[in-house]
């Protein structure tokens, strides 16, 4: 079984698996979506509310909440070329920061460090009607380029280190630089959400309804669920997207499969929340969301974030293809994975050329054995 989740790789509605979303065959009429529907992993529930955020003091309040990183200045001009085909690539990180209120959430040790516990590349196809999501396992061994951290300290390049060490070494800019180095694909934007903000967003949305096909019992993420249908509160949702020992083979690959299923369930639910008829709830969610996210400077204002989210409002869960970077278990350490380079090149080339990710890239790879355990209800 391969590491991807349903639906099959390829652009929804594209029946030959090779053309882009505006390529003719398989075109569908766009469906109405609620304003501001976002397709970013941890920011899906937050950015959606910005479509209704208003004027005056509300604008300045929300604008003051946002934190941003000037990725372009940090990385300079030695980067992959921006695509000119109308597509966009967004690196989304869920930060595993063990400080403040975060240290009480989701398990783990308060060691004062920060890690990118979750990493997804969102590729929005030309026309902004469909998207592909490529999850990068945190335990993937990669060659990290030289990076300069936010304090100005330069860190030499390193070989065969875990992917998530890039963020802990040099912050957001190093994470972006590492992804661009390994893929050759330019990241147009960067989004990050922390533990505490994620939990509060889920609670304010009223929880997320899912169905589990197996019991999940993971004392490390504090998650215990019997097989069946559940409405997860924020703490349970956080436990689900972090669990790796309670289901599957205990690997990060299994956790990715759970994360991908949860994101789809979250998007399905956000689509029907009806926020526009409840201004107070809308403002509360916008306040929480803008406090929780860190963006690149290109998205570092409410206006920019609203415009960006509005451009994605036609993309729902059924319009997304989710895959995992092709990897195999490291023979020297079963807790690490190695990139299947030939298959990975197929993935990166698809993002560069704005075409469907070939099925050949996502079959026969290492898997976490957690596919199908979680589904939307």
C-alpha cells in the first residue's frame, strides 16, 4: 500500500493525469464556496474568517496580531525561479514549539527547542480551482543547505540530517531554503501555526466531526478514541494530528496519513459553519487566527491575507489531492526515511510544470499503515 491518501493522485476532474486544471478535458463548473475557504493545513480554520473581517479598529486590531518573516530578504536572489504559469506554492508548517502554553499541549518534552512537526507544500494550480498537497515526513534524512538563523548566526551545510532540523536550526527562512534546495521549486508563500492557536481555533469552530475505524490509544499525545464517530475538541484534534504510536506502525508516515484525513474533514466542516451570519463569532475566530499564524511578509497584513484567501475560495476538500513525498525506510535506522529520488523528481517536476502528480510517483513507497483510520463524518 502506498503512502498517499485518497483521492488518487492527479488533478480532480482530469481524466488522463497529465494536463493542468484548465487543460480542457474534465473541466467542471466551479461550485459556490463560502468566502475565504483556505486550503492550508493548520490555517484552514483560521484564514476562512478573514473574508468577513471589517474596517476601522477591527482592521488595526487584526493587523497588529499578525507576525511575519521577510523570507525574500533572508534568502536573497539565489533561489528557484518563480513560476509564470499562474500557479502558487505555499510551504505550511505546524510548529512544535515547547514554550509558553504550547508545552502543556500535545505531549512531548519541554526542552526549549522548536521543530517543524508538520510540513506540507500546497500547490495551487492555474485557475485556482484545484490543489495538490505534498507532505514531507519530519524524519526524512536530507542534505540541509547553509542557513542563517534569525539572530544572524550562520550554520554550515549538513548532510543526512532530519528534515525538521532545518526549522530548529535556522527558523522559517531555513525551512524554506531547505525545501527549495531539495525540490528546485520556488515557495511563493510561507504559513505557520502553533499548538495553542490550533487548539483554540478548533474549539471556537465547535470541534471537528470524524469517524475512526480503529481504536486510537496514544499516551504520548494524550489521545484515546474508540472506533466510531466523534466530535473532536481542540485538545483531541491536536492529539490526533500529533499521534504516531496509537495507530499504524508508529511511524511519522502514519501520522501524516492521519493529518491528511483530518485536514479534509476540517475543510468539509468549515465549508458549512455559516460564519457570515454571526459577526461576533467571525471576529473572535479572526482574532484567534491572526494571533496564531506567522506568514511571509507578502502575506503579513490583513488585506494581503484576505486577498490570498479570497483567491482560494473555490477550492474544497474534494478539489485537493494529498500525497506524501516518496520515501523508503532507512535500512540503518527504521525510525528514519530516505527520499526515493527518481519518484521525488516526478513530484517536483509536476509542481514546476503545473501538471498532475503521476500515480507512478506515489505507489510502492513506505507507508505508515494508518490510511483509512480517520474519515470525515
